[in-house]
């Protein structure tokens, strides 16, 4: 089965733009490392003496940090997939080098593994 690489490249580039837009709402690019994002505190017009508003600002910053971390992981997967298109290895499971089914790539174009290997790498927290 031959993948339509133009289709997946366009899909990945669209996802990259979307993720970067979402990242900009909760963070900024680290000035000392352009491949890294940093969470930014929410606009705090609160008087520093108002503990409740300071606490809310800290909570918002922590939430932004969590959101940013997840978005950054997704962005890195998308960038990795775009590099794999250029390298000629896109669509191959990184565990066994077998083709990843097209329907999985449609659902998650940045997928690094087939669904079986993705299940095995999940952390069981139960």
C-alpha cells in the first residue's frame, strides 16, 4: 500500500499551524531555545496584596503549564512526522518498521507506531 504523502504532509502542516496557534495562547517560545516553549502567567492586573487573585493567577499558570506540555508533545510528534516524510520513512512503525495502517495515520498523522505498539507503550496507572 502506497501512502499519499502530499495528503499527509498537508495534514501535518495544518496540524502544526493549529498547535502553534494553541501554544501561543498559553506560552511563548523560549528565547534561549527556539525548540522549546514556556508557559506564561495569565495577565495579572491584580494587586499583589490580594492573595485570592494571586492564587488564581498561580493556578492559571499551572494549568497553562500542563496544557503547554501536552501541546508541545503533539507538536514535536508532528515535526518528527514531517521529517520522516522528507527521510522517506513516514508511515512505518518505529518499533517493527512495518507499515502503519492508513486509517490510523488519518486519525493521527503524527503517529510513531502502529496501534499494537502504541498500546504496549502506554503506562498503566491502575
